[in-house]
C-alpha cells in the first residue's frame, strides 16, 4: 500500500493526506459527540429526570451542538467561508436527523427480523452511520460551492 501511495503524483498525495486528516478530525469530533449523547441520555434516564426516548432526544440535541461546532470550526474549518455558518448548520441538521432516522430504522429492523443478539444490531446500526455522515458532510453540508446559493 505504501508503494501505491508513493507512486501517485505529488498533488494526489497531498490531496489524500489532507482528506485523511479531515476524516481523522471528523472521527475525533464524532467520538466526542457520541460520548456526549450517550452520557447525557444515560444520566437523564438514571436520575429519573426523563424516560428513555426523551432522554435520547436530549442527548442527541446536545451531541448535535458538539458535532456541528467541532466540524464547522475544526474538521471542515479549512472549507469555511464568511457567512456560511447558518447554511452549514441547516444542512448538517438535515444530515444528522437523517442519520438518526437511518440508525433507528436499521436497529428496529435488526431487532424485529433477526434472532441474533441485540448488541450486534446496535453495533451495526452505529457502524453504518459515520461513513455516510462523513460523505454527506464533506460533499454537501460543509462543502464550499461558490455558485451554490440555495439549500
């Protein structure tokens, strides 16, 4: 694999290196947001403040704030233009809600249709989302399209 990478033109190597850095930052922010989501939901549930579903929504809302801020300023900060924060937030919210819905659908299908352990369904539903979210964030939500004036 190193040889394949070395044989690429210098511009391609730089692009691949930059994209790997972006993906790495995306993973760090995503892990932090996942931790916020889980810890918030569990804390609210264990304290008796909320039942499971509302606690999960509260965790999702806080995690969205962490995730958007981290991606806007760090993961995709190099792609930021002045005045595009509101557009990025709207798009990332659509992406995050879509990911949350897809995660829920995959998990519900797993639980309903398979005899295998629930924990495998949870892991599968969690594993599917980050790659799709990264592509959507990189190519749409945080993309810098100078001619793109609408959502």
